[in-house]
């Protein structure tokens, strides 16, 4: 994409063009950006070329099969992400004012944390601040980090993968959730001494590959010399995993917060293998330069205060 002849900012640099440009940069591809935005590839290309023409600078260049930023493109990308982030935040704040709310907060989190650990906390916080609105987005940890970075949410509560890019983000450890090895109460594995189980032969129910939870399991097993195991089913939702484990299809690593009720009811049993115990830190993540509203700051502090070191694994105090 060549340089134009008119240099300088133009009022026709619409918010949509900035969003398209940033998506191209983040995905490194016009094709992938078109798929993400559900628009035609030529439209994406036209938006980027229009920006280049109006600014008078080439913004992107080819890097093999992908797209990379020019020096001018890097500066425009930093500016555009800031504009998009601030705009989304202001939109949420104005929507809250229009609806007569005291404040709003959008929190991104994973399926397990958002289903079991956060709801009791947010219920208690609502009792304290009944005029505010908390919105929870259930995303993958990577998508939650992306949403935090671009202003799609105010902060995230997630587990962090070892290779997670956290540039420009602040992380606050809030609690630990224990990863437990569980099976159905009526399964043949529940009737055996846990130490006698050959985990190379036992069927496992797990999350899909490349998920942080799955990576934690694999790393833990590798550390214990268990390079191979028999995964018979991969499920993306903890409720689905619990269902098939109760049906005795296999054993599964699950967070304590997700299975506490089933263990108390005697539906699931913890297989006591101390060498496979793992406590996973959960973090509150926000942008370094995030300016919290009073309502959001109070919610962040409430989460941090509720997650005292003495809290039971996987269940912050409320």
C-alpha cells in the first residue's frame, strides 16, 4: 500500500476505519481481520488504503504472508488503540448515566471463574451498591486479556498462561484455586486406593488443547513423569465435564470452586494424589493506564479485599 500525497490528519478518519486498521494489525492479516469483523476482504483493504491516502503515509507493509507496521503505522496504531479504548469506556459510562445507574463495570473472565467464584462476590457487592451495574463477559483467558487491552472491558479476572503477553497491563494476584483430580462416586476408580491407580491407563476428561487449563494439567503431569495419558473426551464447559465424570466416563482435573457442591453431595470424589496437587493463582488484570471510575475502583478493591490469604481454596471471602 503506497504513500499518498496529502500529509496530516483528516476528519474523515472514522472510528470504524480505526477499528478495522487495529484489527488488521492485531491479527497480522487482512483476511483474518475480514473474518473477525464479518466484512468482505476488499472492504478491509479499502479502509486501510483510505487511511494511508488521507494521512499521506504508508501504514503497513508485507512481512512474508503477514502484514507488519511501518514506522508511521506504529505511531498511528498506538494513537488509534488509545482512541478506541477511551471511546468504548466513555460509551459505557454514558450508557450508565442514561439508565440512571450509579456506575458500571464490565469484567471479563473465564468460564469456570465466571460460573463459580465471581457470582457470590458480585452478589454481595450488589447488596452494597444496588444502583450500579456489573456486566460479566465469559471469554477465553486470551480473549479476556485482549478485551482488557483494547477497552472492551474494564478489567479481567483470569488465570494467566506462562507465555501470556502482559505488556502494558498490571496484574494483581487475588486468590488461588486448587486443581483437584476427581471421579464419579460410583466409578471403579473411586473404589480403589488412589495411590494404586495407573494414570497412564485411566481415561481422562479434559478441556480442549491449547487452553490454559489444559496446559496446566499437561505441565503438572510432565513434571511427575506422566508424559502420556488417555484423554477420551474434550469439553469446553465445566458443567459438561462434571456431567460425563458423574457418568463414569473418566477422571478429570477440575478447579475446587467448580466441584465443591458435587463433592459435598457425594456425587464426585477427590482422588487423593498429593504429588498431583496444584494451586493455581487467579489474577485481576487491568491496563497500566486505566482510569477507574469510583464505582469500578470500589469493585476492584472489594474483590482484592474479599480474596484474603485465609480464604478456602477457590472461594474468595464475601
